[in-house]
C-alpha cells in the first residue's frame, strides 16, 4: 500500500471511500448530512485542511491500493497541541473490504512514527466505544494503554456514547 498525506486533489477518492463505507462506519461516527461526503464538500474540506492556517493543527493520511488507485484506509492526527503538552488525537477508518488484513495497523504505525519523529509529539491519544472490539485490539497491538473511561463522551447517531480513553507515549521521551 502507498501511504501519504492527503492532497487537495484527493476529493473524489475520499468521497468514494466514505460513500462505499457509509454503512460500515455509521456505528462509530456522529450523524452526518446526506451531502457530507459529496465530492464538492470534500473539495471545500480539503481546501481548509491544506490551508496554511490549518496545516500545523492536523495531519491527514491515506493508504492507497496501488493496483486500484483507491483509498483503503485513512488515519488523522487532529487537535495537535504544542508547548509543554505536545499531544494530539488519532482517528482512523478502514474500507470494510480490507478489515483484518493489517492495512489499518500499518497505516496507524506510519502515522504514529510521524507524530513522534516528524512532529516531536510526546503523546498520541485515541478513544473508542467499549463495544468496538476491533479498535480495542488495534490500539492494544500498537502499544496504546487504557487510561480510563469517559461517560457520555461523544454523540454518535443521536446517542451520547461512553468511550475508552487510551494513549501512547513517545518512547524516546523517557
């Protein structure tokens, strides 16, 4: 798989990825409008994400299958905080046809390495709903440690959902 940061011209690919996986991802994401993943909305979103004002606050990666030139997974570092905290949140999604193939783990590991090496962050945080067993297994395999639970943490599909809070610390900052 080819891994890289998103670019402005990825709007059509991202639109297709999320449209194909809408049902698969719906249980884990906030409710979205029907046009949320349209190509035109993605074009506007990518203009914002790739702008100089936003470019140091979030980093969005994609994994592309070179045989089909389609996005098979996404992973983002968001809410990047500098100064003494030096931390961010990590979120991810994988095409339902690629679950269980190691694609998500490989992409997340690449993004974590980027966070610790290129961004010199100390902490990457990732949270998941307790019933999301795949995320629990993925994060544990990447070395994330459970730090606690947050009641009614995010509103997912109209319901305030509890989340497990995890983090991974930069091993070079001991």
